[in-house]
C-alpha cells in the first residue's frame, strides 16, 4: 500500500504534539521542552517546533479531508443536512477520538440508537476508503471495516436527511429505541440520546443492548454527567434549545451522574472505561466504553 507524505512524516523522538493521539484536534504543542539557555539549544528547539507544528498541521489537514469525504453524501440531502454534518463532525471530539484511539473492533456490525443523521456510517466508510488509499495518520490504528450499519431514529425529519446520504449496505429506520428490535450487532452506539427516555426505559434499553452484544461486543455510550454542576446545566439547556430549534418536542430530560451510569453498566457485566468527551466544548459529557468479553 502506498502512503502519502503525511503518514511517512518523521517524528522527533521524545516529543509529541499533545492531543494528537487523542484525535481531539487541539493545536499541537510540546508535552515537555528543554529550557533554552544557549543559542545552540534555541536552534534545536526551533527545529523541533517546526516538526511538531507541521505534524499537527498535517493532522488538521487530514481531518479536513476526512470530514469533507464523510459529509459529501449529505449534499444530496439538502443544505441543512450538509452544514449540520460538517459542524458536528468538525466540533464534536467524540468521532475522531473513537478512530484515533482504535476503540472499534476490526469488523463492525453497528446498531446506532438515536442515530440522528447517521454520521458514523459515513465517517467509518470514508475512513476505510482513505486508509485504503494510503491517506491515514501514522499514529492512528487502522480504521474498522463497516460490515453493516443500522440506525434507529425517532424523528422522521432526521431519517429523511439521513436516508439519501447513506453508504451502501447501511440502513436507517424510523422508530423508538424503546420498542424497535436492535438486530444483530457487535457495536451498539448511543450518543447523547438515552436521556430523552425515563430511567426504567433507559435500563431496559441497556439490558437489550447487552443481550444484543453478547458475548464480546462493545457499547459506546455518551452521556451528560449530572454531577458536573454548571457545565452540565449549560449542556442540558443547550440540548433543550437545539432539539426545540430542530422541531423536536422531546420533553423532560432524564439524566444521571456519570458514576451512576458506570455502575449500571457494570451491573450488566460490562467492563467500563469512562473518559471525558467534551474537549473544546463548555459541556460535561462522558464517554463510557463498555465491553463484554476479554478483548482490549
Ligand atoms: C442529540 S441527538 C444525537 C444524534 C446522534 N446520536 C449523533 O450523535 O449525531 C439525539 C437523538 O436521539 C433521538 N431520540 C430521542 N429519543 C429517541 C427514541 N426514543 N428513539 C429513537 N431516537 C430517539 C433524537 O431524535 C435525536 O436525533
């Protein structure tokens, strides 16, 4: 496989653009740097800076290419769908973090609950295409192969925007995650959609997700952390506003502290790895990667 200049670009030993591996898009900078005393040392550090900056710039350019490829299909779904997809993939750290950290199994059969515009279907498809073309960051693990994708979304308008943009083999279904069958999957994704249903219904969805994923699947759950104070309140307020502007009337939100979500998942025998997932935003979101089986 041929690799472009970006994937071949040299790295300065001992230095790494902070945040690059996390895929959070923050400006690259040194984790540590020798204090500059002599002219010679100053020169050395300046050279390192160039490498780090160009590496971070290359990563930003790659992200732009991937966002461009993953959002191009939404042009056929109209202006709003395309701009929304670009804004979401560009600003929300979760999408690139999942890829940069290699959180998915090599082959993915995904059910995406409360999928909105099905962004993950296009992101993973475009990621695999860029990788095959040799355009992939050297520090990231290979992206997964998306074998199947099934999105379930309550709002007909989101389904209408998602459908014309879907990659081959992906499907989206209008329905309520409380009632619709999840189908076969080794990855169940629930990004910011569980707090719209009450606690008993949330528990039932998680139990069904566990049954779907057995014996060794992964649940990717992002929630607001109700114990986080004002960033959480801001998050809930923006959530209400955005859903209202999008024409949704979803009513009361049903939230929990991140530790309570974690305990619930552990009670279902998931091994849970929580991580903050709100970099670059004023919100308090936690990503809970919950795995069954012994992988990773
Ligand atoms: C904040 S959006 C997140 C969309 C998508 N997960 C993403 O990250 O781009 C939450 C989505 O959950 C959907 N939703 C809420 N309650 C639902 C339910 N009971 N069944 C299916 N979808 C639901 C909403 O319509 C909305 O599209």
